[in-house]
C-alpha cells in the first residue's frame, strides 16, 4: 500500500506540487484581503447628524424680517452672526478623518411652491431662471420682492472632518436657504391665520410636506470613496403669538427628527 502511494506521488509530483501551490496562493490572497479590509476599516470615517431646537422669531410682519435662534441663544443673543440660517451638527464617529466632504440637498421644491400658491393668494412663490440659467426661488407680495433671491441648486463643502475623539465639536452644515424661505413663509402664514381651518391647513404642510434629504460624499485618508444619506423631518414644539404693541409678533420652536437612509 505504501509503495503504491509512493509510486503515485512520484508519477504525479508536478500535479501535487501545483495543487499545494494553488492552496498556498489562495491562503495568501485571503490573508491579504482580510488585512486590506482591516486597514480600510481602521481609516474609515462615519457620520451622524444632530439637530438643535430652533426658534423662528418674526420681527417685522410687513417685510417678514425674522431671526432663527438656537435654543441656547434664545435668552441672550448678540445676533452678531447670520441668524437666518439653520445649522445642523455633523459628527465623525468613525476611526479615521474624512476629507473633501460634499453635501447635496434634495426637497420637493416645485411641489411645495404649487402647494403654497394654491393655499393662499397674499404671496406669490415663483421659480425663475436667472444668472447663467440657474433656478432661483423668489417670493413676491403685491408684485414686490418679499424675499431676497436664493439659488435652488445648493451644495456645501468642507475640507476635512476629524473624529470626535480628536475634535468633539463637529461641523456645522447649513440647510439651503430656499428651504428656509418656504419653512418660514408657511410658519408665518400659520401665525397670521385668523381661522382654525387655515391654521390646520398650514400646520399640515409644516408637519407633512417639509421633509428634506441630504447626500454626504467624502473620502478617507487613503482616498476611498464613501457616501451617506440622511432624511430630516421637521417637528414643531411650540406655536405662539406674542403681542408687541399694535403689531403681532410671532415665534415658533422646532427641530428635526433625523434618520439615516441605508442605501443597498
């Protein structure tokens, strides 16, 4: 029996060594692939997005002058910074830093414009092409421009984002101004509504039609590409109408429920 085995190996030595070599190459490939995956994981960034509680404070009804303050600024604010923006906080909870961050925002601007125009006649929301054929949202009141022009194709960029273990403060990401125009306008229409029916109508728009999504694109330090998707759903905590002499002064507190969308 032993002689038969020796004779078989002698006659098939080249085949046997080739088989062993193939098994060795497979083992090396699997080992290298695992090491590469571990190395990639050790550098991979990963992001979460958080919302504060904000307050829309109407200062002047006729021209719709307003401020948007974060909760910790509501009592004491010098208003030295831009208070017409809504910053979201983005935290890198991954192990490695991210670079070349790019934010793209998506929301149903055309549908919202149609919905608002159908629900009232005091203001006219128009999407117009200006400046190199770009789309802008303009809001008019009696043929006079009510809001400053705001471009619809909004993107934001950041050079890098360190992990929270190194930089715990995170990044500020600003929601597109056209979206804020719509949110503030509907909140304002809610505030000045004189009937329960109108207030119910605008509350429904605020809570059901104002979802906004973002896609975040970035690279790790080795140049690998990643993307994450988030859905932001506004939620409102307090509606108030505060008297200020003869002029109405309104305020609304709100925030966002944020969900990460997993793309397969």
